[in-house]
C-alpha cells in the first residue's frame, strides 16, 4: 500500500463518527504497541483523536485498553445484527 492508510476513511469505535486517517497504519501500530504491547492487532480498535485524548493511554494504558475494545466489539455486533435484520446480510 503506497500511502499506508493515510487519508483512508474509518469509523471511530468509540463515538461512531467517520474520519480520514491522519497517520500511517504503521505509525498507529507502533503507538498501540507502545501502550498495549500484549494486545494482538485484531484486538485493537481504531478511534479518533478526540476520543483518544479522552482515554489518555499514557496515564491509563491497561485500564482503558480492554474497555474500548469491549465497547467497539459490542457496537460492531450491534451493527451486524441491525444489517442482518434490515438487509438479510
């Protein structure tokens, strides 16, 4: 991938808003590994900068890591169920 994710759209796992990525996927993974080194990539959630600043991982790296992931998973499952009911997908 030429741009490594820069400019691609994503939905924040916390607030649900759509944004464009402002950092490369590689940079984001390096930062995630710094704060949550034991989490696997598939356990991580993409969140916007405002939500990230509210979490302050440098102050609470483990405390919030699992909470955000749990919330993101619940939201993902909710969306899948709604799509399944509405569109049969």
